[in-house]
C-alpha cells in the first residue's frame, strides 16, 4: 500500500509539473537565412516556414524572419527577450550558416559575407549564439529551447584554415535545452529535398502527442542517422526540470519503456556514458557510431561485471583510448584489445597493482576473485581507522605473516579473514 501511495504521489507530481509547463505562454523566434552572396543555401527559408507553421499549430506565438541582416536579427532577439518572463516557454530556432571560432558560435546574417575578411571580425559582423542564450536566460523565462540547424560547411574560404568545422559545444545552459543538427565539430547536411534532414525530422517528432522533449530528440537522432547513413548525428544538452510536451494530446503519455521497444529506435546503440555530456573527440566519435557504441558498452559490461572499483589499469587504458582522438580505426583496435584482455582475465583486481606483484602470495591474490575481494575489503577496513603508530606497525607485521603463505590459497584466505575481523573489532594487532 505504501508503494502504491508513493507511485500515486510521483505520478501526481509528474502530471502537475507537465501541466504547469503546458500552461505557460509559448513564444518562439525562428530565423532562416539562405540568400548568402557566398555559400548560398537551398533549404533554410523552407525550413523556417515549416518550423513556424508547426509551432503555431502547437500553440506557440511565432515571430519569423527570412534572410535577415545582422541588425534585424539582433533587434528581433532583443524584442524576443523583452517578451519572455517566468511564465513563458521560449524557443529560438535558426537555419542557415553557423561557424565557430575560439570556442564561440556565430550565426551568419545576410549581407555579412562581404564585410568579413578575417576570423577575428566574426564577433562584430555576425550574431553570437551566446548573445541569444544570455538574452533568453536574463529574461527569467522558466524554460528555454535553442535549436540550431546551422552546422554546414563554412562559407569563409579565405580563412578556413583558422577555423574549426561545425559548431562548438555550449556549456552552462541552466534552464535551457540546446540542440544541434549534428555533433559539435561536425558538419550537417542541407539536404536534397525541400527541407534539411534535421528540420524535417524535428517537426515530425514535435507533432507526436504526449512525447517528452528529450525522448522526442532521441527519435530525431534516430531518423537523421538513418537518412544520412550515419554521417550526421544530432546532439543536444539539457539542463531543465520536469517534462515538456510540444503536443499534449489525448493519448497515453509515452514512456521510456515504450520508446525502447519502438522500431524507430531499433538501430540506435547507446554507449556506457551519456552522449549529451561528451566533451572530447573520442567520445563524440563513439556516440556517432553504432559500432563503437556497441564496443564501448560490451567493454563496460565486461569490466563492471568483474571489478568493484575503477582501478589504475582501467584508467591507464582510458588515457590510451583518449589519445586516439577522432580516429575510428584507432578506437576500434584499442576497444578490441581491452575486450580481449577482460575476456581472458576472469579476476577482480586487488588494492595493489598486479603488474608490480613482488612475491608468490601477491601473484596468487591477483589470480583469485575471492582473495582479491578479501584484499579490497581489508583495505577498506584499514582506511577507516586512525593511522596510529601501532596500527601501521601491526599492518606491516600482518603483511609479513600473510606473505609467508606463498601459493597456499587457504592460508591467505584465513589470514585476510583474521585481519578483517581484527580491524572491525578495533584491535591493534593481527
């Protein structure tokens, strides 16, 4: 009965949270820039019209700009910020050229191409994504969404070598969900149809009733990866409370279990870590590849089924893995090597480094799950005690006694049991 009561309270809380979010005024600023003097794009105007009409049908009050100049974009952002408050949900969407420089993301307005000759001039002649996010944050808006379908190839050919491809990862977005059409540092496709792969998938999933936004974005990711044969993998980072539903319909709420059983997610593999928090090139590469995600998950499952703590050997392996950067070939090799090692070695690591085992007793401990676990348990008990002179001396004496066991497993086991009991009862001597 108690569990049923807790479940009712949790359900009521989720319903209340969702209802509060649904009742807030929904405001959106959407911009599509396509008519660039250099690097003209085909789809952004179509994209922004599709997004605008979709958002209006979902209860948003939408301000839409097409082929906007820097002045028009910044003016619209300021007006948008003034309209937001704690009782609103704010959404910004941009389709067009976007570039990164020195860790900052810049959205390129119409008319900027002829005014920019060096990367340093981007901050003056384009619109900084940070300016838009800060405006939304400073407004006090209770919930904000920031969508960028703007990771296409840089149009600034004269200083391409000083630029990184794609967009830079954005951190510290409290109260905001940030979504990119592709992973940070990667390039998105404009698409061969009337709309980009990302935007067409985004509006499709927005319309699905009773689908929480973060589950919605998983569906978008699955669609885009499939459409682009894995070449484009959408990314998002969320720091929001509660659930938000773009389309609150009459059907049952879609939960994580039903999503996992959906055919739409059948081809998505999830690695052992949260891809939304990926920070380095090797992690981005793993998240973008089903093959690498499966290898990472396989390695993790093997590792944590055998090890109680993340030991020095695994940390050393992670350092080697991270040296691969974005090289898929290197990552595959290093994962396969580690999986092979873990498959062959069916033991738990003790508290010491087995590669430096100095006697027969230590070698025996390194090859026994039971003894290695006892060693870890003994060390935990020891570390909980005050390091008195007598305790340290007694530990040295006990180690000398233990090492006399040689390869005798029963002798070693009994030595550990006596020492653990001694430490538990606060005795000083073994």
